[in-house]
């Protein structure tokens, strides 16, 4: 299975680029973030013509996540379903090919002194509780999307310019570490241990985290830099993981 994640930064604005990329890259599954449209405005028919079924969790002008797949999609859920206010479309999950795929768009946080930063840290705590509630470390699971944080300075082009700033703060990185402590493997780092590869040109924010049963099957994780080139490109590049057949 070839599984991709991409912050598309408005699916309606990038529709032609998305279809062209799907034809070229031919992923089995693609998880999209920042679709920025309510569900009726999503180009479902266009993706169906390209061979993909689509499940959506959209929002007008902001946020929005979607999963498109050539394989059957089952057990779709949207949001955290934790009893707390959940009026932003940031989480969608489905089971595809025996793997639970969770697609997230983590809040940006804006500035360290803002309420949005506090919201972001709280959102990460909700994400960890969501994982604890819905899966275990042995569940075949992929958590992918735009995490809006750098794991460490290997993920940053110029660390000295980002120290103590949004996406690189100690509290954000601690929140990410707490999420990983669920039993997730940073498979991009596993396959690119030297770092200095970026999905947004100053840092790596779009990535894959998986449980060990899936990590053991991954043979490659790459950033498709070419998708960031040319007119009307998203400001993020897609990240693509190749997952081999089940072991045993």
C-alpha cells in the first residue's frame, strides 16, 4: 500500500494539481488536510473519476480533512467524540486494508502568548486521550497529517531563527512526545535519520506516526518535492509512505 498525506491548502484551489498528482504518484490512499470547504463543495466526482472513494469532514473556509482511497473504506469516524466542544473539522479516521488510518490537522497555535497556543496544547492532550480510547500500541494504525510542530532541530532549516517560537517551543515538542509515548514510531525519522528534509520549506510539519505493527512493514517514507513546484502549488509538499505486505 502506498499511503500519502498532504496539506492541500484548499482543495478547490488545487483541484487540478491534486488530480494530476494522483495520476502521477498513484497512491492507494491519500489523506488531505486544510481542504477549506464544506462537504458539498468537495470535488468528490472528480476524485471518483480518478478511481478514489472519498470520506469527508469539511468546514467552510477553514480546516477540513478528507481521506481518498482506491481500497474499501470502512468504520469512518469524525472528530474526537469526547464530549468536549468539537466545532473544528480536524480529525477523520477510517479502516483501510486492515489499518486504522487517522488523518489530523493540528491547530497552528499562532503565537506562544495567544489563546490559540493554549488551545493547541490542549488539543494535543485530547488527541492522546483519543488514541488511548480507540486503539492500543498493537493496533495496526497510521496517524498522519499536519502536526504543526517540529520534533527537534533536525526538522528545522535554521534552528537558531526558530528557537522558542511557534512550532518549535518546548511545550509543543513535549506535547508531541507525549503523543508518541502512546506507542507510535516516527517512521519518517526512521527512514530519514539525518533530518534536514522538509514538507514546508522551513521545517517538517507533515508526517507519519505508526504503531510498531505498521512500522515494521514500511519500506520507505519520502517527501515529494516536485509537488511543491510550479504555479498555484500548496505551501506544503505531500509525504508518501510505502507499506509492504503483512509480516507473518
